[in-house]
């Protein structure tokens, strides 16, 4: 069981996935790097939470498609 994500994290994450889906992978560390170059996110914690949410959504989409 994971941590519950806030509405703001889900909203930003979904928006980023809609606009830049091809840049994200199912690798958490790569997603952190992409977020660091893409958005000006001051907080390391928020960047990590966003990267985790995006990683989870990419993996979930991969399982549904398989």
C-alpha cells in the first residue's frame, strides 16, 4: 500500500503526462531527471512525489495494455 497523493500532485502529474508522455518512462530516476529539466520545481520532495506518481501511472498503463 502506498501513500495517498494530493489532488495537486495528481492534477500536475496528469497534465504533464498528457503533454509530454513520450518523455517519461517506467524508471523513477529517469523521470526525476526529466522533471528537473522540464519544470521549475523548487522542492525536492514534491519533484520526487511527482516522479513517483508519473512512474506509477506509466506502469499501470503498461499493464492495462498487455
